[in-house]
C-alpha cells in the first residue's frame, strides 16, 4: 500500500478535477457500501444512488453528470471506473520479484535467465529457454525448450509454456494456464482418427493477461497469435491457428474454435462461442452464451439465445427466427391493408 495520499496529489498524478477539500487523505480503495473514513470509492451508475448517499467513504470518484449528487470531497473524471482502476493501482502496486533462482528449481545450463529474474521452487526451465529481465516464474511452472518469457512478465504457480512458445513483456498468466498444448487436429481414415502433428507455436504479445486454467493451443502449421493487450478470463479456450486481435477481452468459459480470427477491441461474454474458420471484424461485441456461426463483417453487438431441440427442428426454427423481423413487417403491412379495405367497405 502506498500510504495516505491527498486527493490533490492523486489528481496531480492521474488527472481529474477535485471538488471539495483537496487535502483529504485516503489510504485505500473500497466499494461505496463497505467504505470507511480512510477509503476512496467510486460511483458510476444511478442504481447505486442510495449507496452513494449512505457511504462512509472519505471521498468519491464520479462522472461530471453526478458530481452534485454528494457533498463529499470528490474527484470528477469522464471515466470514473477507469480512474478508480488507476487509483487502485496507485495504492496496490504489483510486487517486484526478488531476483534469484530457488535451490529447488531446475534451470538447464543452456537456458538464458536474466540476473533480475526470479525462479521459484519446483519450476523447470528447459534448454534454450529465455527468461527476461524481472520476469517472475512461479512455483511449479514449466517453461519448455526454446520457449521465451519477456521482461516484467509473471507466471503464477503451475503455468505451463510448451516448447517454442513466446510470451511478451508485462504479461500476467494465472495458475493452471497451459500455453501451447497440441491443437485438436485429427484426420479420419478408415473409421479411425489420425493425429495431425501440431508444429506451430503460440505467440503472446505484450501486456496480455491470461486467466486461471485457460488454454491456448499451438498452431497446426502456422502460429496461434494473441496480440498486444488481450485480456482472457478464467477457463477460456483458444483453438489452434487462431488470431486474437489487440485489446480484445473474453469472459470466463468463452471458446474460440480453430482457425478463427477475432478482430481488435472485440469482447466475448461468458460462455460465448465462435466456431472455427470464422472471422470477426474489429469492435464486435458478443453477448454471453451466444454462439457465432457465421463471420461478422460489421462492428456492433450480437446476441443469440435459442432453446435446444433435436437438431433438425432447431435448424428449421433457427432459420425462421433469422427472418422474424421481416415476417413481422410483412404481417404488419397485411394488417394495415386489411384495415384500409375494411374502412373502404364501410
């Protein structure tokens, strides 16, 4: 924790406009509901108006349209939640790794480990692997042959990075994530499955966060690519040969099948699925539990929830549902003509 900081000092570091006593000191962030007199909270929605009125926080972060809803000292920002995130980072900086290799770790003599990196007990770093400056390899991690982990990246306990895969700078990879397992490549021959060797890699860009137990498969021939700034929640599955565009975010249990390409700044809600070999353009937002079955070439929000049924009935009903708006318009036109005819006939 950074210790007590005045509102004025926070604003001088992060921007924003102080209303009220700029000398008020705060020590930590908190929710409106549970804040105490040394906390700063944030307000971003009218649904929390009663909590704002009752909060015991010393100060509040809010938007310009809400600055008159409280008499508390406050910082006004156009994006209160993002500002709150930066204030929280100020009070809760990420710990710096203590350099060194634990005696219970195994680092191959042919691996290259920066002197400022940390390798914890039980970790394995294979031949020709590269660990960058200030990188932090947690307990029980595995970094495969010729794999690379960039500067200032952190692998929490029990992360697996398969051979040849590359993690960029400032990545955060949570426990249980597996980067570079074989993609699900199978060819059928005479009623049996024949494994297709997966010889591509996984390339992860800078400033990427990958949640616990998320899996990203290596490419069949070409690489699977996760571009800069991508955020993947827990238990997300990215299939082989996929490309995930910069600053895209996916909530828990989302799945992207092999060879799908997702554009930049896209979002996938929880348990959303994108089928294989499809493309989503930039700025597409897929609602939770929606299955994308065709490529999307126009930015926007897409939602689709449909009760399950036997496949033939489901396919027939889904086809009709796609034309529902058109059918409603046609029925409306027919009703209008009927009323006009009735009126003429007296």
